[in-house]
C-alpha cells in the first residue's frame, strides 16, 4: 500500500498558517485504497486544470440513535409507530459535531478555499466544493487518472487517497475518488422490446379467477388492479398524498406519450399530468424522439395505477460528452447524480410519501464507505415517513449481461460468483423483484440474493432463516448472514406502454417497481384519508406480519453466471421475496 505525502514545504506553510488545526501527528494516512473493478482501464493522467466537484462526508453525531428511531417508527407493534419526524428533527441526529466542522473548515481554508466556495447539506454533514485536479491531488495525496470502461464510458478517478491523520475521525469519505459506478436503469436488457413469448404459457390455461385472460400475455393498468386485487379502490386524500418517480441518465418522461397511454388504458386521466422537477441540470426534452423508455414506463404505470394521486417526476442531470481539455463543465463522470437527487430531496420540507426508483449500480463498484453513507440517507427519508421502493435488477444472480460468455461474475477480490446491486441492498429500502405469467412464477431475470455489504436486519431473521433451513449443501455459507434481496415482487413482463408515439411491450424489474409503488401510494391514500400517518419504511410491517397481504410465489429461479441461481420456495426467497401484493389484504394489514 503506497502512502502519498505532500511536499514538506507545503506542510510547513500550512502548519504556520493554521497551527491549531494541524497537531504534531498531521502526517497523511491512507483513507481508502481499492482495486479498479473489472472492465476499467487506466488510460492517462487527468489534466491538472480539469475541475471536479468533491463531496466530503463528515461523520454524523448519532446515526445509531436515528436508526433505532426508524425501527420504532416502522414497527406496527411499537407505541411510536407512524410518529414520523420532521426535517429539523432528523437533522439533529445526523449533523456533525462542531469540532468536526471546525477541523474540516480549517483544512479547506489552508488550501485557500473560502466558505463562499462551499455548498453544505442542511444538516452540514456533507460539504461540496469544485476544484481543479491539481489542488485536489494536493489535498488528498492522490493521483487522478482518466479511466475508460469497456463500454467506452470515461471517468476521472483515483484508486487511493489519503487525509491528514487528525481528520480520519472526522471525515467519513470523499468522492469522487475511488468509486467506479456506471448507474443504469433496470430494464431487462433482453426485454427492451418484449415481444417474444419466452416461457409464458397461453393465458387460457393459466388465467386466475376474476382476471382477464389477456393479462397472461400483456400487462395493462387494468391487469395490475385485477391481479393484485386493487380493482374498485377510489383515492380520497389527493390533497395530502403524493407519489414520486426518480429519473436519471438524461431520461425524459414524454407528456404526449402519457396522453396516448391514458387514451388507451385510462381515459379518465387523459387531461391529467404530473409535476416535473429538474435537479442539477435535469432535462425536459418533450420531442417524441427524445422520450425515454425507462421514464415513460415508470411514469405511465406508477402514476396510472395511483391516479388521481398527484405525481412528481424528478429529472436529475445526466452525462455530458467527455472532453479532457480542462474546460468541460463538471458532469456525471466526476460525481454521482443520485447523490444530487438526495441532496435536493432532503432539503425539501414536503416529500411524496411513496418514491419509486428503477436505477442501480453493481454493488462491488461502490466503495463500502459510500454505500453505507448513502444507505443512511435512505434511513433519514424513512424517518420522515417516506416509502422507498427500488428495483432488484434484471441479472438474476449475474450482472445483467444477456451474453453468458461476457458476464462479469466475480467480485473485485475474486471471492465468489454472485453479483448484486446497490442501492437495493440497503436494509432501509424495499426491494422489488419480478414475476411473470398467470398464475405467477418468478421471472428468470429477477435480481436476488444476499448483499456483500450489509448484514441481515433483524426484521428479516425469521423469514430468511426459514429459507436457509430449506437449502441442502449450503455452498455459500459466508453470504447468508447478509441482507436478503428482494423483499417483495410484482409482474415484470409484457407491460404495454407508449414510447416515441408508438405502442410497445416492455419488461424488467423497472416495470414491477413503479407498479408496486403505485399500489403503496393507494395504501398511503387510505391511511391519510383516515387521518393516520403514511406507512413510511415498509419492511418491518411486511415481515412482522409474516407475509400477510402478499401472495407467495413458489415456482421459478433466477439463473446467472453459469449457475441456476436461487429457487422460489414456500415463504421468503431470494428471487421473489415475500411475494406479490394483494391490495385489499394489505389494506387490512396496514390499517
């Protein structure tokens, strides 16, 4: 492990300028050192004048206290259930100690970085500043390079950075440094235009009682309400309730396509729309040719199922072309757009009670320190009464590449052959897997398994232990004390949407997640209409009720990386979780 040292004369100058902030043991020590993930090649030193936006995470005062409250507020048997917190109340737990703030500010000032150059989170636990590579390398004792992925994507990153010894207990992490993510939507790669039949059997042989036979081969809004017993529910709390959909990677949700979709499937909603919020250079290109498949799918089904609940679509800045000339605007290759969205949403006083996200990163490309810190921000939202739903991914237990010959199946340290996605592996969110057919079986691409990063939360102990007890051979013993994925599931094939003026069929857990989220928004509507608080973090309720309100899926598996993956079985399993929703039963469980 190489230890980078700043020049001695710089240390002398800094010590003279701010002696109180640099005690005798101020020598640099490595903060983080990683191996570049598979597929990335170092191509050249980053230009010294190129500017990047550094994000500095400062240790929070009392996250354990906030986590304890999250579980109390989410436990239906606890006296505090549903007593969600305000923005200010949450920030008191996550704000840093004043000593940490002073030390970090002093360190930045020693590089002539002024307070006016900084952007702070409301709780002051994150601070960001845009700097040239030259200064960044001096601050972090690092060397930044241009790295190119086999796909052609380019990032500016380092594989190691250091901090003065006295700051290690005050700064949790700094990015972009060691994170080589390639955020992607979770549309199943082989299912973008989902016209093939795969293993779906004729609907006349499989149709469940009370479900239109056509739902066996094409999923519409009506099919979702029939399959999941939501037919006939009429929302009442439109002034209190809302649902949100996140959008990234330059995806635009097209209003003309939405109108065509409503004409086709929900005529009562033809004159309705949604609130569009642009976050950090988000886009709103309403030309049909610019319509995004992911954005259209998410908004058409998420807002359609929950109609007339007010909907918000957040478009967060995407990825501009890379030009390493030192003058290119700071873009996605130097920061993480999902963090931009979190910064925005946590500043908001009023947040939609249900939020659906269909984007993910390979867990192994995200440094644990960063994954852990982002996960804590999800806990903040849960404490504020927000239900967060994430798609579990479409690679089964692999990386989502439809070509087995080119799948990247091993972790960076070559430990094992299962791959999972972050942010769905965070225990403070609800992960949604995929099913297909009628009666339902697991979709063979449904992402699932066990996190490499996060331990199994207590609310999963009984359900996940029940699954593990059924296994024979136990070839992956080291993984089973980890957080299980997914929590629930829903249909993920043959969704009928409009895209670029054309009717298409599409699939993936990108479809199951907004569908499930739409139903959660209706559950929140029922609670708010009865003057009860929203559901907030869902998982403790779902697991404590032992799967009541969910239909267990017991057929199918999720192969990948040359393995058969896991099997859907009685009870929770790492393919379909606890099962698919039964709305009216969930309504009884949740109210």
